[in-house]
C-alpha cells in the first residue's frame, strides 16, 4: 500500500466528468465506504469531519501520468480502478515477508454508467501476462521503469506503484481511469469487523492451508480475518488458480453488499462513525478523492446502484501455452469488453465465450445470506 500522504500533493487539473446523479443508499464496496464518510462528515461535528479528513491518503495519479493517457469521455460515466494490495509492511507482516515489494493482489475496474443506475465490474487476474508500458515510478517520482513484454499484471504496482498500475490498465483497455482506490489486508479486516461481519453460506467445506481458511458446509458469520482468508483462498477451490479465487471474491462482494443494506449503520451514529473512521484509514485514493468533501460527492453518485444493478465478469483469458501458471487475454473478446465500457453499454454475452475466467464452480460454493 502506498504511504504517500496528503501533504505535498499537487492538485490535479484535468477536466472531470459531469456531476453524478443522486439515488438510493450506497450498495457497492466503494459506495458504502464513502457513504459512512458522507453522513459522519455532514453531521456538523467539526472534530469528526477533520478527524476523518486527516485519515485519508492520496496519490496524485494525474500529475504522475501527465497527458499521455486515453481521452476523457465527458458523458457522466465513471471508471475506477480498485486494487487490493498484498503489502506485508506493518500490521500486514503476519501474512508473510515482502519479496521485493507489494503487488496488486486483487484488481477490479468499476464502470458506473452515465445515469449512475448500473455498474459493471471487471476483475483482472493478477497472473495475466500483459505488455507493461514505460512508467515513472510514483514510489519516488523520479525512476523510469522501462516498458516490458509478457509481464504479470500485478508487477505494475510492484515496480511503479499506483500510477504505473493505472497506466497499465489504461494501456490495456484504452479507457481513462477517473479514480483510484486501494485497500490493504489490515484495512480490509477492520472494515469487515466494524461492519459486524458478513453472513455467507458455503455449499461444501473450504480448507485452504495457504489462507488458513477452514469452513465446514453451512452458514457462517465471517469476521474480518475469515473474510480476508476467503478472498485470498485459491488452492482449495476450482482448479487452484487465481481464476477460482476471483469467483470467490465476486461472490463475497455480493454478500457484503447485502450485509451493508441490512446492518443499519445509517441509524446508529457510533457505528457509522466507527465504520467511517476505519474506512478512511484503510484506503488510499487518487488525490481527487482524498478529502471528505470529494468522497461525499463521489458517494452521492453511487447511491442508486444495488446488487441487482451490477454485472461482474473476469477479463476474458486463456491459459498461456508457454506457461500454464499464467493466463493471456483473448484478443477479440477483450476488445468487445473494452468497447462496451467505452460505449457505456452492457457487456455482451460473447465476451465470456471461450474464456477460462468465468468457467468452473468456485463462485457457486459461496453465497450471501
């Protein structure tokens, strides 16, 4: 996770999209985090506002990337890169030792449509081999990371930080990312614990020695540690690859959305503050979002999206013929996917045809209650 603080940031000056529409209460992973900030920050308690604002950390993606980016599409839609960092620094050291730096263990593109009534979520397998563009590392702001072929997607974050991860996604998709949000292991656990856990039902036992998850079949109220273990599990589900883990992550996200709607944080001021405090400590965002005011505006634009309004797919891939432990994008289907997002259109069913990413039964093992 980046440790770039809010001090010393250069304010981005790029043109932003239209103001988002308002709607029902927040029901996506990003929106419920932001919604807690909205209500706590808007309560009139100056201490609460400045305390939460001081928790936030920002990275100036726009300044780091400059003008060599896809064109801005000024139609009211939004594209956000969401990363889960596998850094082992600080409290995350219990999950292992860093081997040269943190990587983006989980990567999703969240596309919010023009009317802010629907969303598409595209998971990018971390083992996807991509052409990584030349980046200026925002780890120090000076080091140039050369372009490279056949690189695992998650190495972009490792060698160049958030800006390089964003540039790699934009290079792959031809879509400009409006925002960046990152959550690390410890922050994720604390968010789930503050929420009171997430109820899920497992259709069969999951026992994974790597993630230390041990769940018998049945209904469980997963705490933060168990939730983190679930979204990190891969060896004991599907074919043991990252593709099965992505299906678990997508199933867990749906369960999380359902829990947020039912937990009643909006009628409990203390719970709301605790959740907002944990959320703002857990995330690193682009500098355009790194204040309570900006998160308030962002959250308002996501309130109209419910679980039934979301479609989730995995980047269409096949196993690499040269290395079965890696995957490569399917060109035709990938271009169909990116074109749908650029056009603010539904993702066509043909995108998943022939893709290894949406096969298997890992996603059916877990469901929300």
